[in-house]
C-alpha cells in the first residue's frame, strides 16, 4: 500500500512538472520574440552612490549618448568631401535603415542671435574681460571704425568694441564651422564633414545582429562610390552596444553548443546508447529554459553576459543525469524508482551545495551577478527536477556496459595515493615551487574596463573621433550644487575661472558648462556695467573726433534667466548639463575636453576650497567599488572554507582533511598559474574561486563516501570532464571578466580532479 501510494504521488509530481515545463515553453516563445536582452555593461554594476544629485548627473549624461552616432567624412578636397557626405546622408535616409540623420535647423543660428542680442553687454569671455582693462581698448575701438569691415557708423555704434562676434566665435569653438550648408570640422590637416545620426534601435536592447554596422558599411560604400577616395570615421555608444550584443550571441552559440556536444560525446562513450543522450539533453534544455524564464520574470530582462555565463551551466546540470545512468549501469537489476530513491539524498545534497555556490554570487549587490546567480540556481533546480521526476518513468532499461566506462572506473585503482615516500615529496616540492614563483607574479586589476572590451578597431575609431572633435569625457567631470539656480551658476563660474588657468598651462583642452551660455545674474550685471563704462568712453572720444554726440546703445533692461534659456531651443545641446532641482538641491555638470590622464590630480585640486563643487571620477569610483567587493568576497571565500571544513569534520571526523585539502590546494595553485600566465585577479576571479569551493569539494565527498567505487569514480570523472569543458570554453570569451572567470575554473576544476584521488584513504581490507 505504501509503495502504491508513493508511486501515485511520484506520478502526480511528474505530471505537474510536465505542466510547468509546458508553461516554460510558452514563456520562451514569447520571450524570444520580444528579445528583452540587455548589453549595457553598466547594468552589471551596483549603484555607485545614494546621492540623488550624483545619480541624476550620471543618468543625464548616459541618456544623452545612448542613441547618438557621430560620423566624420573626409576626402582629399572639399568637393569630394561634400559629394561623399551627400551620398552618405541619402543612403541613410532609406526607410529600412536603422539610422536616421539628425537634421540641422537652418533658422537655429538666427534664432540664437535674436535670443541673445538683447543681453549682449552682459556676455563676455574671460579674454574679453581682460581686454576691457587694457588702456589701448579705446584707441583700438576707434581704429575699427575706419576699418573696411566695420559696416558703417551705425553698425559700429551698436558694438564699438567688437565683443559680439568674438563671443560667438568662442562659443562655437575653433574647429567647427559651416560650409555650403554642411557642418564641418577642421582636423588632421583636412576639412571633415560632420554628420549626426540617431539609432532607431534601443541602444542596450539589441538582438545580436549587426544592424547598425551593416547599415554604416552600406552607406560608407555609397559615399566611396560617389567620391572615390574617402575616409569615414564612426563612433557612438550604440555601436559599442551592438558589438557587445553580436559577440555575446556568438559566444552563447559557441559555448552552449560546444558544451552540449562535449556532454553528448561523453555520455555516448560511457553508455553507448542514444537514450541517455536524449534524456540528459532534455534535462539540460529544460534547465536552460527555466534559467532564462525565471531571470526574465524576476528582473524584467536578461543581460547578454548572463546568457554567456549561463551557457556554461550545461557542464554542471548534466551531473544529475550522468549519476543516474552510471548507477543504472552498475546495478542494472535495481528497479528505476528504487534506484532514484537511493540516489535522491546524494543528488539533493549536490543540488543544494551547487545552488548555494551559485547563489553566493548574488551576495554582492551587483545586478549582473544576481542575474547570473538566479539563472544558474533556477537552471540547476529545473534540471534536477527533470531527472528526479521523469527519468524513473522514461528509463526502463539500464544502459549496457561499455569499454570506456569500464576503463574510467578501473583507472581509480591506478591513481597514486599520498604517502610518506619520495614520489609524494617530489610532487609536494613541485607544487611548492609553483606557488613560490607564481603567487608573487599575480597582479590585481579592479579597472572598470576589465568588465568589457569593445573591438580594437571600434575603440581606435572612437579615440580618433574624440581627438578630431575634442569631445568631452563623461567619465570625469565636476558636479556643482547649490540652494537655487543662481547659486549654482555663481559657483560654476568660480570653477571655470580656475579651469581657465589650467587651459593656459596646457593641462586642459577646454570645458563645457552651462554658464558659458548662461552666466549668473550677478556676472551679467557686472559685465554689462563694465562694457557700458568702456563703450561710453569710446563713444565720447568718437564724438570729439567726429564733432557729433552719438548716444550709446540701450542697455539691457534685465538679465537672462535660466527659465527663459531652458525654454528656448538654443539651450538644447547643454540641457543634459543642467540638472535643475533634485530633492531640494540644484545642480549642474561641467564636462572637460582634452583630458590628459596624468593631469587628473591637478584637475581634482581645482575643486578644492570651492563650496558646492566636487570632482567626480566615475571610472575611479566604480573601480573602487569593484575593489571593495573583491576584498569582501575574498573574506566570504575564507569563511566558506572554514564552514566547509567544519561540516566535513562533523561528517568524516579526522578524515575530513582528505576532502577539504584538495580543493584548497587546487585553488591556491590556480592563482599561482594565473600569475604565471599574466592574468590579473579581479572580482570575477574571486567569484570563480567561490564556485570552485562549492563544486570541487563534492569530488572529495564522493570518494570518501564510496571508497574505491568504480561507478562513483566514473560519475565524478564524467561530471568533472563536462564541467571542465564548459568552463574551459567560457575561458575563450572575448569579455575579460568572463575570460578570467572561465580560466580560473578551468585550472581549478582540472586540478581538483587530478589531486582529489591522491588524498583518498587506503582501500578497505578484503573480506
């Protein structure tokens, strides 16, 4: 009666799991149609700060770049450059293109001139303020009256000092100008046509296809066909995001397919039957689908690096199926349900330890790591449920013995044991030499750039684009805050006054600030008074010379305020720099041009002593966060080793060191080998060590529980080999973080598999 009741419950659970798998299939169909994938590397990182104003600044700067693509078109002469630029724009304008040309407003300049004209006297550059203090200013202004380009007395009287054109030239920049209706920039001894494009695709939700790159290649071909020898430089965040998506899709296919083929080959050689291959593959498929679905339901989307990492799950999730078939092969006469009841405690313990090892990745508040932890834990649980609930019903005949399985099982008897003899001492000396020479070579790298690497060609084009255009860096900037808008503008001006000295000393190329276009009310009044005083003297002197008494131009009735400026289109390029009120505080951002990395300390010092002004180095801040969590996870790793040692001692007593020491030794040796290979240790390397602890100790546990059992050694060897292949392929990833993770596990798991049998106790006495 009990057996019948147990069988009925088992069957009910199997049918319930079938319904859940069907729901997973429905969700997968909808998910992959929508392709809610994320390739933004910043999404992997935790919040850098709880400061609302700083978060708003980072978000505003990111929003301004996520859809923009900038293109420079250059040819030997201007005529060819213009033809190429027109052909490029015409090709982009196609309805099917994922890019759109950002059209310029022909009336923008005239509108800006009209907007600022009434406030002309309150708008001065630092050089113009110094010019007004020069005693020769009056005579130079009178000389302009008789120059050919003065425009007559009426035009001269409106701006006798010639300040208005010079102010606009300083605002536009030395390299930018317009020619034949085309925006051009001068750089590298030629005139480049500057084209601004916008991606019609979400910047960080791509499907792994080269939509933007293919479109740019087509338009570049059209430009070259129209003008012959043409050079085209492209850059923009969407191109880096697409490159990451394409690479991730390729790696998911390579790693996932490679792992699956490796598992299939191992299962075939061990069991020589298609049934184990199909059933193990089914459990892996269900596990991966569950990982994707649960991650999407919990987080709303799945990061591409999560998929790349999850593809290596194949090498771990197949352990349950392999243990089942290895046991069935060794004991073919045991009924399937009886065999599963015997295996469930061990398989359940393996699930718990592996899932905990993966979930430990989510201890740090990294959204990307938490996605990977949820994906892996859900995938393992689904694969386990598939094996536990379906295999006893689907597998009615035990696999026949194979020469490969027999050879692997017998190999345990040939494995050397650690003894007090010279071979053991020689091996210990070699290990000590590797540790002594490799560990000192191991370096630490917490740089943000270690998380992701764009293709070198794209990085080179981006750098060249930045040099030609003098683009500011969004990674380092000054954050200015105050109680109101006026205080922010005044503090920003105090900062830019200091930055002007750095520009003069060749420590900085320039800056972009709101107050370049919207000075504070106090400065506008001061500059207007200064201009009116000097212009009054100039006009008085002109009256003496001309025998006339010209009246000065009407002064501005009021200063230019931030509300009117923000409402006008002229402010659009600088709106990302004006944060406005954020939780009761006002703020703005000052971006820097022509940054020299060696001068960053001097730039940071420019904010010292200025109220409400602080230097923000996002790269250094995020690197510090990575360093903090690397140290924190290292402490968790040491605590984990202590907890595992205690648990093993409670189970095995004095023999516990035989299961614990191989993993600890393999982990230390893997770090030394990383030092020899020149691979730096980073957060992901420490996380790999944590996972190695959860997976590697299992081998020692099995060999202690089943002393010199060929079937257990077969299961351990097949599981280790498939896991080794899975993470070995992960080491081929072009993403530095995943490469380090995979290489650490490749070395660590391989060493655990080699070392653990050496520490097994002596064979039981024959009876």
